[in-house]
C-alpha cells in the first residue's frame, strides 16, 4: 500500500514472512534521507526486526545503512519510485 505523509512516500507491504515499511523522501533534488523497517509477521517483530536508513541524491538511492545487504524486496519496491545506484 502506498500512502503519502508529510515529505515522504510511505510504502507498506508483505513479502513471504516479512512485513515492511519504506519511507522515500518526496523531494528529488539534493541529499534526502529515508528509512526502511521489516519484521517477521509471525511474532510481529518480537523475534526479528530490522531497520535502517536510505540516502538519496537528486532522487536516486545511492547508499543505505543498517544491514550488510539491502534485501531484494526492498530494492524492488524503491525502484518503482526512484532510480537505484548501489
């Protein structure tokens, strides 16, 4: 599900055992920051909860923090709205 809140596009969804939320900045110029969270649906995040930051420049994702490798399902969702250059 896509929703817009102040200065962000927020994407909520599910992938296999994961629930996720991704916040992508509305702005597409300069340096902007977003975030992602995903957690196991079975325990609502009690066993597994992962979050991190996303860094965009001129609307393009170029860096992230919080995990060694950004999961493909997160990358695919972001790619629907912004260019990816990792």
